C-alpha cells in the first residue's frame, strides 16, 4: 500500500515517466522484437502524465490520489 501512495505523488509520477522512457530507449536500442518493449513503455508514460497508478486497484486503492499534499 505504501508503494501505491508513493506512486501517486509527484515523485512517483516522475519515476513512471522515467521508467517508460527507459523502456522505450531499451526497446529501440535492441530493435527487432524488442520494439514491443518500446510500445509498452508508453503505458507508464501516459499513466504518469495522467496521474493514475495502474497498480492501485490490486491493493484496493483508488486510481487517482484524492488527497492533495
């Protein structure tokens, strides 16, 4: 649950965007079938930009942080 709370903060959003960028870079560098990895890298980028944590429902938490810190 603490991980979900962290991912719903600004630090978590930046971490998801950075992770997505790293996945895209790795997929492009490796090429071939690894380009699928680059496509999957878009998911954490868009989730970070939208401010949602896609893992939150697994922990019975809301997708978006309802509290402002």
